[in-house]
C-alpha cells in the first residue's frame, strides 16, 4: 500500500481501512465475484472488476461525506456512533 499512496498524512490503518471499504463494496457484486472465482487476476481485469472498483472509488466520497455530515449535524447520532466505536474497541481490548 505504501507504494500506491503518498503516505505523509496517512497511517497504515488509514490505508488498510480504505482498501477494505472497496473490498467489501466489490464483494457485494455477484457477477464480479463470479468472475474473480473463475479467472486469474489478469483475466478478471478484462471483465467488470475494474469498472466496479472505479465506481466504488467515486461513490465512496459521497457516502463518507453523507455519514460525516449526519454525525456532525446531530449530537444524538454522534453519541450513538461513539458508543458503537467504543463497543467495537471493547471487544478487541
């Protein structure tokens, strides 16, 4: 990942979380998952995979912005979100 991004302001966790977001989004596409299961990486790149990744990259900014604005605009939602984060961290502490 370090070779893909200028890492001055990105942590390893930032980069891993970013790629996991797209992995999960692409996984939702049954056709692409079928292409991945039945082809090499080189072959899959000729199918729908690259377009689905590109679309996920474009859509991710809007989704994250939407979530950020909801949390910043509503203290009750922000508190609920903080509680979810706390509970997830508690599981791994």
